[in-house]
C-alpha cells in the first residue's frame, strides 16, 4: 500500500514540475553579480586611526621641550655639579645579595621555568612563520 501511495505522490509531483515554468536569470545577471562583488571588495574593512592625534602629540612635545628649557634655566647648564649633583646616587647602585644566601629553589621550579621558556620561544617562531605565510 505504501508503494502505491509513493507512486501516486511521485506522479503528482512530476506533473506539477512539468507544468511549472522554467525561470532563467536576466541577461545581465553575471554583470550585476560581478559589479556587486567589486563594490564589496573596494570597501575598506579597517580604517587606521591613531590612538593619540597629531595635535595632542604636538602639544606634548611642546610641553616637554618647555619643561627642559625651564629646568635648564632654573638649575643652570654650567653649574659645576650638574643637574643631579645634589643627589646621592651611589646608594641606588649598591648591591645587597644577602637574601640570595638563604634562597633555595626546587628542581621542579627550575624545570618549569626551562619548559616555559622553551615553549615561549617555540611559540614565537611558530607565530612568525604563520604571520609570514598569511601576510607575505
């Protein structure tokens, strides 16, 4: 019984398909599609805009130069000590390695640092290769 219904349904669909008109695209269909594609390609996806505008950079540069001139006029360029003569900078560069005597690290931490360092450099090389392949 199912086969009989399937045959009837198939015959009905065949009859509908024969009666349906065959539609064809317009004569300039290809030109319209190509024109649309060309219009889409010409659109710029990313437009560069700097984070800091040129006016702001100019103002920062002028302020920096003005600050240098002010410091030079207040402190003097030819004083025997220089600009940083009054500062005790020797204390900044004294090394105190006493904390290293009590410091110990486990082998696992050393291995982890080595592994992560190795993975980092492998990743940098792999990313450079990817960028060269896609951009170049």
